[in-house]
């Protein structure tokens, strides 16, 4: 049996695959779903995926199953946990927070202003997959973002940092990152001027960094070779689906 699309969702506990047909017709349909336990702990997530596909074959009553395209999302390996640190809560912090949520990240800690020792301790405890530092409109306040970046780079090593603040800080951020061996990703300011949010570039880079992280889960590189496009964070995939549904149906509620 051949289907148009197979969509896999590799969760922290369960892997599900959904088969779709008729996507180029007036009557597209979800024809079946297979599920199996996610196999991160066994050392290879492809085991759970293959078992879910086998379960789908049973549900469809077929021995062979092929597909034209395969897509996947994942929240395995703890999902995309993040902390966000900006200047003023109603301005840069709000912009950074919206960008993070729009990407499918799970926000574990959000701060405004200069980080305190208790904030650093909290970040160390959380051990997020990614940290987002913002602060200051372009060519505006500089010190808070620089201070926060240096504090995190020095006290919470080994975690990639996305810098989405005042672009005037880029050169100094680069020097700090080199000093501490910090992996840093630069993106346009998420709050470049007063009352202007610019969250899309940050959302995109968060998903890119997520994919680079998730690919290190055992067996995930094999799944990456199987799918068309990227492996999205599951919450981000839901967000993207909601946007597409809104374009067609307008008002909707996502549960």
C-alpha cells in the first residue's frame, strides 16, 4: 500500500505515525495511526519509529507500506527547553518570549534586567537546551545585554546562546564568546525600536538550533535522513499547523 504522506511525532514517551491520502484531491483523508513507545532510553529512536510503522500496518491490514513524503516533529530528549533574558519585561522580554513560544520552545525561566546570582543558580538547575539573550533597542541601551551574556557564558558553560538584542553589541559579544568558548548565534534584534516587535528571525533560528540539538539523540540522524525538510519541535509544528488552518478557516481554537 502506498500513501501520500507519513507524519511522525516522536514524543518523550510515545511515537505516533499518521498516514494521509488524497492530499492532491478534494477529499484528503487521515486513514490510520500507529503508535509505539519512544525508544530514546534504549539508545535508538528509530526502534520506536519502526514499531509505530509496524503498528500502522496492522491497523491498515497491510503487509507493505510506502509513502511519497515523510515529515516529523519531536519533543524527545526533553523537548526544547529555554530560558529568556531581556531588559524591560513589557518590551524586549515580551518580544523574546513571543519569539520563543512561537518556535515551540518550552520556557523554563524568564528574567528582566541584570541577572542576579539566584537567576544564575536557577539557570544552572534548569540546564536549558538553549538560552536567549536580548535587550536594548538598536543603538540604545547596551550594558544589560552585555552583562547578562557575560554572566551566562562564564557561569553556565556549554549551552548555546542566541543573541537577539542591540546590534551595536555584536563585536563585544563575539569577544566574550571567544573568551569563554561559548557557541553563539546572532540574529536581528527582536525589539529593534520602540513598539516594534521583530520575532520571526529569532523564531527561525531557535528552530534551527533545536534541530542541531535534537539530531544528537541516539538514532535521530537516521530519521533526519528519512524525512523531507527539518525535524520541528512538536509545539512549533502545532503552531505552524494552526497558522495554516487559520489561513483557510479563519477563526479556530487549538486544544
